[in-house]
């Protein structure tokens, strides 16, 4: 059997234990297993679901944005 990489996302227990059950394609054999644990980054959100500090970072971030001249428009007939 060739090496096989299996990626999964799981949740740990309150005491910090991770229980894994992984199906592999080899039965009744010795295998080497490598486990890398990487915490999932979670962004704090406010009561409306927006990331904390989002509006403070975004509001006013384009201070020089101005609408240019729109030129001359034709005069249209009034609606009835």
C-alpha cells in the first residue's frame, strides 16, 4: 500500500482529547501514523455576526474617493 494522506476536521472534548476513527485500505497490519494538530482560527464576531472591529477598519479607508463630473445630459420628455 502506498502512503495516503487523510485530512479531517474534528472537535476536541472539554478535557482536550481528540478521538479519531479513520477507515484505511489495509486490514490486520502494522502501519505508521502521523497526526498534526492545527487549531482552527476563529474570528470573534459581534451580536450581528460581523467580525469585531470590521467597521472601524473599513469605514473611511478610501477618504479621497470622489464622483467625477457627469457631463451634460439630454433633456427628456416628462412622464405622463
